[in-house]
DNA sequence: TTTTGAGTTGTTCGA
DNA sequence: GTCGAACAACTCAAA
């Protein structure tokens, strides 16, 4: 049996400019690429129509074809990650394993277990930074502690940035080093893992120069196609963060800031993993959420009586996407107007958003609820009507998602704004003063 | 150690 | 219609 190394695809589903893959291809050993559909993750997804699984499946299928063209193959397994790894290590003479870092608590646990299994089998485990520009403790305060406020973090981030950190890893040059196989195996149908083809529309893995250049001017208007729609590609690594950061740096600082926010929240989740389950600021755990299930249902279904909120939720339910400005409005509405625990909203977004990423979703919800690292002050309550006047003046976005709007008498608001605002301020004040 | 300036995205009120 | 202050104080980060 031949000595090989294994490259494990996770949330880095691309062949080009992939750090760990580049190092695997340069390791001197033939590279066997693998992907595992993790049954413990897939079993938690209620919707067997989940478009994100289809997105992964489609990209795996594409990678497998590419690798087959190169005379190699992609080993695709479904099951328990530990068992799959034990089988791989049994079936092949694996000397090295290459992966890219993942920063989510569950993924860290999983990777530690796999690392042990790999080491026990006598192989080396190598992990690399790939999904962000700066990770973990690369951007810290002068005293060595992690930042908890975005602006100084971003200043240090920009000061540290240079071409080295944005260099690409040209894996293409070494494609000859993939493990060669006589015949590649066909990919099993998606039904094998309990899901179905969705025929979903996915955003393209590219963004026009025009959108980035005008980002700062247009990003706040949900009726305008002024945002990148790259979230899903960042989530699954079908594009390179370094490549897009180079683009951002040359074209638009506001968009660069958005990429820095992404690094920031990944760093926060890594440094303060408790945020995944509870408020960053622990005094916010004392707020008495009303948690009215009927109202939560109305919010989910886009039936709050506030057109901008309802339009946003309809967009989310129909497409798996929601414009960023509207995400803030609906999140503020749920946590502040309805006084529903931000975790309910976070979980709903997690279920519905194609671009769902734990770190950013959690950071955004905690920001909106006021309990996060760099939170909006709690008295900052979005007024849905005023937000509409500012950002969807002609009701273009609203009409797109609520076709009846303007032709029917719109349902009465679930709660009156001034009343809800005052109630929110009181409840927060009371919770925080305990 | 102390001081100082600042902190993603807002709203309301009153002049 | 426009503008500044109040909203609530507190913590963070750096000098």
C-alpha cells in the first residue's frame, strides 16, 4: 500500500486558493480528498428540502467531477465522522491529514476528536487558517487580550493588513499531486442522505465591480440590488476570503468593513464560546422576555401588521435570503417590540437563511437585542415606519414581497409602536437594574 | 495608574 | 423642515 495524505473538505469547498489543500499538495505525498456528510448535523435539520444541503451536494458533485478529470477522485462518505475517519485510516496508509481551521464550538470538539484518532493511527494532523483574514489571537489589544469593540479592532486589523495576509495559495500548480485512481466512483444520489434536489436558485459566486463600488451608497435600500449576496459562498468556502478582501481593499472601504465584521465575529465566537448559548453581557440574561408564542408565529409568518417587517420575513421564507437592513429591522422588532428572546429569532434565521453562519448570525442578533459585544444601546429601538420612510420610501421592496400592499387594507399592527417602545425600555431597565 | 475620547447601522422632542 | 440634545450610563482602549 502506498503512503498518502488526506485533505478533508469541510467549509472550504473549492480547489483554488485553498490554504490547507495547497499545503497538502506540497507535502510530497499523493493527496486523497475526502468529504463527509455528517449524519449528526444532517439529522438535526427538520426540513428534508433544505436548500443548503443541496448547495453542498451540488458543490461536492462539481468537485468530484473536477477531481475525476484530473485522474483522481473525491471520496464522499455519509455517517458518523469518527467512524468514517477510522475506516479511512484503516483502508489507506495515511501519513498526514490536512484541514482548514473551523472556529465553532461543536466543530472544534469534533476536530479535536478526529485529531486524536489521526494521531493514534500514527499520522500527522495539520490545520490551517483559511476562512478568514485574521483569526483567533492575531488581532489583539496591546495587553494581549481579545478586542470586544469593533472600531479599535478594525483599526488594528487594517494596520496589520498587508499583501502577505492576502496572498493566494495557487493549488492549481500542483494538481498533478492528487492521488491517482483508475476509475472514480459515482456520487450517490442526494436521497441517500435523506434529502432531495430543490431546484433552488443560488446566488452566483461572484459580485460585480459596480455593486462593490456603490456599496456604501446603495447597501441600505432593500429595493436596490446593492449588496454582494456572497454570504452563502463565504459560508461554504466556495470563494476565497483573501481574494474578496483584495477586491474590497481596492474598491470600497465600507464593504471591506463588512468583511472585517465577519472576522470580528468569528474571533468573538472563538474567544468567547459562551455567546453561542447566552448573552455576551451577562446582565442581559436577567431580562424578562415575554416570549408569546402566538406573536412569535406572526413574526415568523410575516403577519405583524408592519409591512417592512412582514416583507422581510416573506422574503426570508420564500428565498432563504433577507436584505441586511431588513434583518436589523425584523431583529429589533422581535427582541424589542415583542420582547421575545433573541435566541428564538436567531434559531429561526439559522433554519431559514441560506447564508447562515453561526458567528455572524449570533453576533447580529446579540447586537440587535443589545446584549452583544458591541451592542446597540438598548434604548435604540428601530421604528419600522420611520425605517420604511428612510429606506423604502416608495414601498418598492414592500410591494415586491407583499403584492397586495396598497390594494387592501393592511392588517392592524400586532402592537402599537409607542406602547411597545416604552414597554421595551421599562422591561430592559428593570432587567438590567437587578 | 489615571485620564480621555469614543462607541455600526436610531428615535424623539422641543426649539 | 431642520437641528441639537437627550436617551443612560458604562466600558473599552490607548495614551
